C-alpha cells in the first residue's frame, strides 16, 4: 500500500527536508562573490546586500506562512477547549522528527508511547507542516476510514502528487477516484481465482526457489522483491522475466520509486527529476504495448478476443470509462501497489516463521496435507488456497505484528465532532494502525506472534486494518495473500532447511524494512 512506500526507507531526515522544500530551487545560482582587499566598504555592503536579500526572500517565502500558521493554531487552541490534548512542539518543525523516529515495526515506538500515556489515544500535534490529530483509537480510526469523501479525505504530501500524477488512484479523490477504483475492484475479482494467474504465481515461486539450489545464503528481501515484481509485471502487462521490456521497466520503476522518497527538487540529475523522467518512460513503454495490442486486435479481428490473455492491460483496453492517461496511470498504480508491500509481507512472514518453529511445522503439515491430495506436479487451485486455513492465520498474524503500513494520511473536510473532541476543518488526521494492532486491551498478549489467535478472531473487525478500510481499502489484498500463500506452499515443502539471523528485525522508518535484508542461511544437507 500506498502510504508505506510513500516514505523513505533510508533516512527520515530526507523526507523531512523534502516536505519543507517542496518547490524547485533555481537551477543556476549567481556566481560566487569574492571579497578582495581592494574593495571599498560600500562595495562590500552592496555585495552583502546582494547575497542577503535573495536569501531573506527565500527564507520568508518558505517559513513566514508557516510561522503565521503556527501562531494561529496556538491562538485557536487556547480558545477551543474541545481539541484533543497535545502539543505542537517546535515552531515549523512541530513534532515531525519525533514522529518519524525509526523503531521496530513490532512496537509502537517511543513517540507514540509517550504521547498516548501523556494525552490519551487521541492527541493533537503538528506534523508534516500541518496541525494534526493523531488517532491510536480503534473507534476513531474506523470512523475516519468509513467517512472518506464525506468528513475526511485522503491527503498525501504534495510532492507525491507531482511524481504520481493527479490521475493516480492513490492520490485522486471524488469522482476520478471512484471510477478508477471500480475498475480496480472488477479487475481483481476477475483475476484472483483465474487459473492462469494462479499458475503464473506458482511458476514464479518455484523458479525463485530453484535458483537457490547450491546456495548457502540468500538475501530474502531481494528474492521476495524479484518474486513480487515478476508476478505483478506478468499480471499487469503480460511480460515475463525474459522479455526485454521487463528489465527496462524494472530499471525505470526502481528509479521512479527512489524519486518517491527523495528531495523533490526538479533539477536535472536529482533523484526526483530522474523519477519524473522514468515515469514518463514507463508511460511510453505502456503506451507502446497498448498500441501493439490494438494493432494485433485489428489484424486478428474478433478472433483475437479471449485468446488466453487475461492480464490487466487486456481488460483495461476494453474499459471505456477511463482515458488513455488514466489507463497508463492505473498500470503504474498496480505496479507500485503490488510490488513493495507484497514482498515486504512475504519477508515479514518468513521472519516470524524463522522465530516460531512450532508455527513453521504446523504450516508444513497443512501444505503436506494439501499436496497429498494432488497429483505430482499438479498446480495449486483457488480451492486449495481456500483450504490453507493455518496459512491465512500466519499471514494475518504477520501483518498484525509486523505492521507494513503504520498509518495513512487524511484531512478533515469540515469541523468534525467525535466523542468530546473537535477535529477542526483542514487539519491533518492520521489514523495509526500499528497502535490498534498492538493494543493489549484488544489483542491479548499483543506483542506475541501467535497465529492460533486467528482461530477465534475476526479478520474483518475494526481492530485489524492492515489493508486500510472504507472506500480506500486496498483493492489488491487478495492478490497479495494468494502470492504469499503459494510461495509458502513451495518454501515449506522444499528439502532444504533455512534459518534467519536473530539480529535482523523489521524497522519502521516509518516505511518498514529489514536493515540487513533478511539473510537466510540455507542447509541443503
Ligand atoms: C501486503 C500487501 C499490501 C498491503 C499491506 C497494502 C496496504 C494498503 C493500504 C493500507 C491501502 C490504503 C491506503 C489509504 O487508505 O490511503 C492500500 C491501497 C491501495 N493498494 Fe494496497 N496493499 C497491499 C498490496 C497491494 C497490491 C498487490 C495491489 C495491486 C495489485 C495494491 C494496490 C493498492 C491500490 C491501487 C490502493 C489505492 C486504493 C484506493 O485509494 O482506493 N495493494 N493498500
């Protein structure tokens, strides 16, 4: 999902700077001024003024509105007693640095812990340049998600729009969002149980696992990324790893992802500018594939339809409610949504299984049992997937404990009253999923990885929202889960044993990653 990869995996400071400087800086700066002994004082004063005036103007452009804003909010707060308790922190910075401070994703982190114990589960703060209400409360989180478009609206930082484009489903609102989303939901419905899709997923999993033969170690995060990219690029564009376009699109796509988490300066050579260019190259590649498909349709006439191609693009070609640009953007959203989050979830599951031999052996039994009913080499089916009950418990528990998406970005569209609180119109609102997932009053022994708890818990309840909720609930959730389940099926049935390193846990930056890439030690003996 979306919000996870919208944040930096390397340094939260970069994100912070990027939020403060969301406008391009001048491409060429004036030549440096050198002071020599021959200069008179008036000359020096003029030179200093030349330097200081633009600097002052730049500073004012950036910071004055923020200072005024900050002052206003302090003032308003004093007048309004119904705001949640909390603190705005430093002028300009607010509490953003504390909020973004890295911590294990299996914990709440000191910032949220401190604030919840001081102010309660709902508190006010100043984050990402905006007065904010942070919610660690399951009822308020649910209320926010269910009122998308009515009381609250998705609101990601502006530089993200610059790079994704305004017709991206991830940032679009209102009617555009609704149209794109309807298409996404029907595509996923058609795809998830399609035998051809399931076969592709399974083939990709076995191909990755075969490539481990003879190796003593693999970096699992890399393997998981390879897996999820190959699956999604096949499903969306019908490309296999052997197609030359696949490598090109992967390279452009990685550049595009780096730009999403970089300083948003549109200056030649910066990651941001490279990402914008990479996006336009991917768009051209996608358009070229669309043109080729259309050409083949024309040449082969009616006979072409239904000739086995079931990828997103083929179905998209027939959708009349989307413009060409929206179709291209849709393809990008699917790649972006389906790549990093899915591979991270797979890594998370493997991480927890590595620490829980009992769960691993239980999982193995389940898959041996499923295999025992099938002929040798017979492909897995949707019915097999449905039978993988314990596998689903393991996936749910890995999402609850590992928290791939810590929070999502919303803003209040009008003054909203919730319980005794007032959430003022225009304020940012951050429902924090991690806080609810790790709340011991909702999940007994909340910090323990215990897949068996899902035998009696409801995975659709308010206290479990790894895929968000309401009108923006992740449309790709079922595809991601099938991918994970099929990979696990083949992983646990391999002849080799594997072991993770204890020291490598998932860290929330707040985007989650394994610092050392989750090294797996393989034992083929
Ligand atoms: C483990 C895997 C995944 C996780 C944890 C995840 C999580 C999420 C979350 C939390 C949201 C809601 C964002 C918000 O409310 O602002 C979301 C939205 C979205 N996800 Fe996923 N996702 C996953 C896999 C996928 C896959 C496989 C796809 C596509 C094939 C996908 C495509 C999308 C799209 C397009 C949206 C935007 C939906 C909208 O705004 O209506 N995701 N995801």
